[in-house]
C-alpha cells in the first residue's frame, strides 16, 4: 500500500513537472516570436506608420517631471524629450558624475536650463525616503513621475539592507519612490501621472510571492521578468487605489532597445540582435507620448506599447490569474519599506 502510494505521488509530481516545463517552454517561445515580430526596430518603424505627429507637439512648460535612471538609455532619452518640450525635469541618478554629465548635455542640446540633478540610489529604501523627504521640501507639485531605473544582474547580489539587488531596484525602490511621491503628485491633481517602464520580459512570468528568488540557483533573467510583471500588476492596483485622487498610472514596454544596460546585462542578446534593436529614443517614444496625451485618451492602470494599449498576458501563458497575489505582495513591500526606515 505504501509503495503504491509512493509510486502514485511520484507519478503526479512527474506530471506536474512536465506541465510546468511545457508551460515555461510555451511562454518563452510565444514571447520570442511575438517579440521578434514587434519589439525590434523593424516593429517600431512598422507601427510608427500609424503614429500622429501632432500627438508629440504638445508643450509642457511649468510641469515638473521626475525621471529615475535618467543618465543613460531610455531614461536619458525621456528626460531630454521632456526638457525639449519645456518641462522642469528632475533627473534622479545613482552616480553623481554620470548624472552631471547627462545634465549638462541635456541643458546644452535642449536649451532648457530648468533641468536638475537629484542623486539617489534606488536600491536603498532609506536613501529613497531621504530623497523624497528632501524633494518634498521644495514644495513643488509633481505632474509626472517616470519610474525608469531598472537593473538585471546575472548573479545574486545582496544590498546593505538585506535585499536581492535586482528586486531592490526594480520593485522595492520603484514602490518606495512612488508611494513617497503621492502627496506631491496630489498637488498636481487632476493631471498627475505615473509612468512605469516595464519590459516585454514580463510576458514569460506570472506573479510570484517569492520576491527575492529564494531558489538556490539564482536566475537573473527570470528574476527580472518577475520584477517587471510585478510593476504591471502594481500599476493596476495603484490605478484602483488612487482613482479618486487625481493621479493616473500607466505601465509601458519600450521594445527591445539598444541601451548600455542591455549591452551589459545581456551581451549575447545584444550581439545577436546587433542592428535590429531600437534606439533609446524609439524606446522612450511611448513614455513621452503617455506624458503628453490628454488623460481622456488614456486608461489608468493599462499597459502600453508603441502608443497603444497592449495585452498584459500572452495567450495560453497562464499568467493572468496570478495578479490576484498583488495585495499580498504590496503588504510585503510595505513591511520591507518599514524595516528599512
């Protein structure tokens, strides 16, 4: 009897393992095909045939825009694009020297002197809270917060606060800065908005409450995908929580862009797609588009790609049901933020 039960349990475990293997394989394959057809430079050029030039001609003088990870890549292109349209831009960068160089370049190329550098390491909750407190003393309303700073580490690294580094930047830091900025965003209501730069990589991962990837064998790419899925689910939840407080929330996917971060974290991918990846400006296009459109044209809580609403889940990928876990994840993020204070 015991032997039969054991054999049955092993059989069930084998079936479950096979199902998970097939599901992961399907997610990766569907993502690869969908991505190759849509996320490359060719995809952008094809989609841009339907873009309306007038959508990008709005001036936003006097609007205060905070952009994280603004010294290079999509963050830099976003900051420059907003500055060129007259915004007061606050570039949040981890490295002071690189931030100052980017600041000087943007002021020079746009002629806008209302561009400022704020030094903050988003991997540290205490540093994020300190930055937010100092920024609040400026008493300026925040019309736009762009959560762009992101990281993909292939090896497990633990921060001084005890968190896995990729998660600390992509999720905990993003959560902490957004929550800290709510009072300033409310000052800009009813037109305040938060745009979070996610990734198509999230299509390969459901939500998981294993926030710090407790598996012995750390997989940086999978952790990044999980992080980006959380950002999309967080955007949904924030839109619901703050719907009556004049703040709108959007997540977006920039496509596969050729940035310093991609070259460093995914060298093989970067090399394989050399010449086929989008420019940083093409990657930032939808961020700027979301910043400029009348809110009536947009849907808070939705996911955008190439100036249009995009699906949050691929067909048959079994990721949509996992969004029910977001309340539990938010509770954990609140607890982690408190512990790091």
